[in-house]
């Protein structure tokens, strides 16, 4: 792991089925303000479609590994999670990954594949699954990135994101002991 490469912090939210459209939009609007935090280089959102494992994915690009702690402990971020997200939350997952590709932003639609793997799995196995998934999408034009988890032990060992101008239905890989979560739908910068 390089301390100076950018890091992607991803939050995946499953919202309570009783969540109103107004509460959902309020969450998104407040998340937009988090893009202004000092540690955030850029931020984006994926709104999950009917086939997605999560309703929303918030994606924050941070300049380096050392930015994770100040970002995660910033009062505005913790207040967002406690006051805005928690009351309408049904499930939460997330990951911090070191970005290995030059991720220049999001187009109008995106998919994020999050890979869980047993402890004995090699990083190259996770990386191969992520790379194969992005390549199989064959989106034109495509913006994509992939990375392996860093820091403390996390649920997901790696993430891949691909984004394009048109809606698409990415495959859900099934590879032995790997567990995958997939969120796909409309995307936008925050």
C-alpha cells in the first residue's frame, strides 16, 4: 500500500422500505455538502435500481490514506450518519480501497461491484475478479476504477466501479468462495 495514492471511501446504504422520497432526497442533498470537506477530492452517488443490493452508494475520493481518519471523524460526516442516515437505515456496508486507476469521474449510469473473500484469498485473486468484471462490461465510452481494501479488516476486500452514458445491466460474478454485492443505477457527482 502506498500512503500517497488516492483512496476511495464507499458507503452502501439499504434504506428502510418506509423511507419517503423526501427523506431520501434530503439524505442525498446533505451528502452533497460532504463533498466540501477538506479531505474530499471528489464525491459521487449511485442510486440503486431494482436489482441492486443497496439503495445508495456514496463514493468519496480522498487524496491519500492519511485522510481517512480526519474524514471519518469529521463532525459533519458523523452528524450526517447519525442524524440523517441512521433514522432511515435498514443496512449499511462500506469499504476503503486504494485507487489503482485514474478515476476521472462518473457518467450518467454506474455500477459498483464489492467483493468479499475468505482470509486465505490472495490479493491477486481479488484483483483478477475485479479486472475481469470491468473488462466484461465492455462499455463504450467507459470510466472505471478498481482497488483493494486497505486499513483495518473490512467486509469487502476490493471494489470496482464502471460508469457509462447509457443504462447497463452488469453481470453478477459467481466465483467459488467470493461473495459479491452489486449496486447499479443512475449516478452523479455530488
